[in-house]
C-alpha cells in the first residue's frame, strides 16, 4: 500500500459536469422537495446535490426507454432487440432428465442441452424491482451486454467511471504524471476498417511508451483506453462518414514535461499503421490532466460519469457530427433514412472493445478502495436519504411489470426520492403484490399515479 492520503472533497468540475449542465429546471413531480438541511449531501456521482442528481437520473430513465424503442425495432441482432424483454428464468427448460438451458456450439449455429446442477438452479434470479439514489431498474431480466445497448451500457459506464475517478484521485495523491491523449485518423467509410487501423497504431504507441518508461526507465506506466465514435451521414458519398478515435489516459509514476510524452506518442502513432490512411500530426492532442479542469471533466465523461441519462446522452458530436444517441434521436424524430446507417454501425462495431484497462489499473483501484475504506470507517450512515428498495416480484406479476417497465421504474424512482411518499408507496406496492387480480394493469396504474391506498386495496381480490 502506497501511503498517501485520499482527499475526500471533489469539485463539480472534477466529477464531470458543470452547474449549467446539472440544472434541468423544475420537474412537476418534485413539488414536495426535501429540505436541504435534512439531507446528507452525498457525492452521488454527478453533482453532489441529492435533489439535482435525482432530477438528472429521472430524466435519464425516460430517455433510455425512448432509445430502447428504436433499438428494439432496428438493431441488427436479436439479443439487442430482445434486451430486458424476458426473464432469466425463461431460459430454463425441463425434460424427463432435468432442467437445462440451450447453449450454442462453438463455431456453429447448432444448440445443445446443458443440464443444470441444483446449485445452478437455485442461483437463477427472480425478478426484483430495485431502487436507490442512483436509479431504478428491474433485475432478473435477460440482457444483451452490448456496449452500445442503451440499457446495458449504463451499468458498464457507471462501473468504469468509478474506476477511472478512483484511479485518477489516487495517482494524483501519489504525484503520478497523468496525461489525457486524443489520437485520430482520417475519416473512414467503414467503422470496422477504422477500428482496426487505430488498434494497430495504438499497439505501436503502447510498445514505445513501455520500452521508454518501463523497460529503460524502470517506472510504472498504466493505460486506460476508450474508443469514441461520431458519424457524419452527409459524408457517406465522400467515404468519410465515420470518425473513430481514441481517448486515452496514460499514467506514469513520475512527472514529465508534456512535450516529451507528446513527441513519443505522436511519432509512434504516425508510423504505426497503414500508410495509405492519412494521419495529421496536428490532429493529435496530449495534455496534462491537472493542467485543465476541462480535461478532467472529459476524462470522467468518456467512461460514463454523468452519462447515466442514457448511453452517451451528454456526449454530443461536434461540427455536425452525431453521436450514436443523437443518431437514434433523429430516427425517433422521423429521419428513417438513417436506419441503415444505425444498423451498419452496430454490425461493424460488433465485438469491438470500447474500453480497456492495463493490468495495473485494477491494482491501483484496489489500493484506492482500501485506503478510502480506512478513511471512512468511522462515518455513519444514519443520515442516508433512504434505504434501497429491493422488492421481489411474484411470478404472476412478471409479465405485467415487463410490459410497463418504463413507467414503473420512473414512478418508483420518483416515489423513492420524495420522503413524503417513499415508505408509503413501497409498502402499498408490497401489499398489492400479495394479490393476484385479473386486471393487474389497472391496479399497477393506480399505484403509479399515486391513487392507490389501503382502503382501495381491500377490494383487490
């Protein structure tokens, strides 16, 4: 363990969002705001202000489900189209031998039966409604685990952003050099070709840095790499639709002049790939993370901090370029001519690792968590704004919850963040789920609209 203290305070800029971006205005669902004096100001990953963070996340819940409609209609693979539509339990079949799942044979489209042990059967999750200050969701549903899925990417981005922020905070205290690097190539007509090219060039950069600082200098050097993509549909006919580039954090356990690091990186990047693809030296950018608050903010966002609204929602393309969510938004608004581009992009980016970490990043993050835990061991949770909901959904209610998933998770998150209704609505829902009414949709609607009460529940048979 490297002994350096962790500073607990973080500025708004350092967590990746500005005051202006964090303010979404008044939402009618928040008429009964909790008084700030009664709320513990928790660093919840966006602004540090509980009420503002709740609004941002509530808007994000709605936006994700808006994007999910597009994904379910037009995604080129079945797993993305069916994400969050079926329960994990529905994968389990049964015959005279026992319970099994169908597993695709490697290299073929054929499936075989894989019989489950009793332990495996018992570990299959039920459907649960989970709500916390960070969001609301239904667990126990089949997911596609695709980095470009508007549902799955949220959990990935939150996890990655925590790692990035923790490692940045920790290595800053250790006085490491922190360099934010953006590397680009000429726009390409094909996303797959562009990804292969930047991967070739990045390998050359990585080897050059490791040889210089690790092998010759005996220093520690670690990398965090993210693939970023924007599109220009109007440039398809000019073979310049895709702008795929790298955002990279390079961490060295010693401070160097930025120009020294820049010269090494740019030289290797220029020489590392297919020389038929143009690379402009002026298009490469290397900056010291601590030299600019703006860079710190962007580093956090590249892994998803503040992107909990939906996948990359706050990542906007520049100069007419579109991010994937912006492309989906245009399709949703009637630009159906962009559907083939959306499908082509997802096909070309299949199996592409959008973010990768060098091995030492996990070690640094583990040290950060250990030290952070030591520093916070005496803190009390008695001032927390509310305990998490984890409500088991009976099987007879599964279909109804999946059908109304969007409205349910939004309503649950609203109730959770309003102390006036939090416990009341939670208990009413638990009571309702004990019944098996024929018209389940109506009863759920009453709960979501806040019209359900104990007197009405007495008629639920």
